[in-house]
């Protein structure tokens, strides 16, 4: 009996409003304002629901762990709401220091670090051995991302048909890739970014993608056969 991953329904709904899928030969551009770096890197851009460690010298009340809210802001004593999303840890440190200097401290020393980067996670779904949400420790390619889920399911997967869902220009876009061509060096191994969704199709006369076309109608506008 063919296995289905229930969470693929969520991936399908996410992509309903997207334009037609890109051909496998066209690489997806990078996503909106997301750096493909490890959370500890200075270039990392903070995102909603990231967890931050904030340390303010000589002010214990402001030395704490906070979570960025869905609107991209954090709430700090004395200061109030501060925009965190889209800022690097260094930039946010400077922003907090400026706010403190205006009213409370002469030369505040503020250090912001990212404890948990929700924006640097990828969803691997479909015909893989262990579907799930995985953190990106640094620059990651499609082959490496699928390996995080312990590779394609040897009995169910169609490695020639792997989709990447990504938000570009405020819209969800998709491209298909052939893992067999990537492994042999005949196709480029594309970069994976935080918040990407990777879906490995199933093999057989009627693929998993085709099954979902029938079940969700509009998906046919997004996913085209090879």
C-alpha cells in the first residue's frame, strides 16, 4: 500500500496561490531577505519567532532571552517594542544601545545573539525516509537537504521529480529538479534556504503530485508534468 505523508497537504495549500512552476533548468532565485548562513554568522538576518539572547552590561533587567513575535518585534523593559526582524544581531545590538543611551545609560554595551533561528529551517516531505522539519547549520544544497531526511524512500520515491517551494517577491514559487542528474554532475545542485519546502514525488504510473492535482484542483495550475 502506498504511503502518504499527511503534511504534504499543508505544502499543497501553501503553494496554491503561486504562479506556474519553473522548469527544472531554471533555478529559483533566493528568497525574500533571508541569508543562507548559520545563525551565528554576523550576516544572519533575524526573522519572526527567532529566539534571541540579549545581554546588556550593568542592566540585569534587560539581560534576558526573548522571542521575536510574528510581526518581527521584541518587547523589552524600559524601551518597549523594538523592530528585530530583518536586522542582523550586530544591527539590533546597536539599535537597543541607541534607545538606552537616549534616556537611561551613557555608554551601554549590548550584545545580541541568536539562540534558535526558526527562519533557518527546511521542511522535507513526500517520499523520503524521515519527513520532517530540519535546521540548516550553514549553506545547504538540495542533495544535502534530502540527506537530512535520510534520503529518498527506496521503495516509493521518484528521485527525478523533486520540488522546491520558496517565497520570492512575496509569492510562493516552485521549481522541479532531478536528483539523479544532480548526483552525476549533469545538473547543478541548487541552494536551499530557510523556510523552503522540499517535496520528493512518488514513483509509479500515478505520482503523488498527480494524486494531489485531483484532490486539490488548483494544484494543477502550479505543478506541470515533465
